[in-house]
C-alpha cells in the first residue's frame, strides 16, 4: 500500500479515539447519555473500520467514510440547534475533514481518479 493509505489508516484510528473520548467528555460534562452512546457506538464502528482497513482496505475505508459523513451531518444539526460552536462546530469540522480524507483515499485507491 502507498503512503496516503497508511496515513489514512492511522488517521481512522486517531479519529476513532477522538470520537470515543468526546462521547465520554460529553457525558461527564453535560450528563448526556446520548453523547456517550453515540460516541461509543461511532468510535467502536471506526475502530472496526480501522481493523478492516488492515484486512480489506476498500471495506474499511468505505465504512470509515460513511461513519464520518453521518457524524458530519449530526454535528451540523447540533450546531444549528445549539448555536454554540463548541463542541458541535469543532466536531463538524473534524468530521467533514475526515469524510473528505477517507473518501479521497478510497476513490484514489480504486483508480477512479
């Protein structure tokens, strides 16, 4: 595999850990069970995607891109509801960048571009 793929694979792991920790922080600060559930669920899904990238790269990248896209949409909605930048805006930007990065690597690894 090439350097871009290796960087992306490790980025999935870092993003997964940030999502997991963010869900925990959301629970501790705001007592939000939904933050905990969504953080653990999404983070676990991303950890599975990271593991899959090592076995079946296309499936792992597609799964990571899809989870990041869903989180991007969720955080856009939260940003408009709360009208406060943190944490929704920060996670929206992080998830948007992750979605683009994971999708770009998936597309280029398939020889589409």
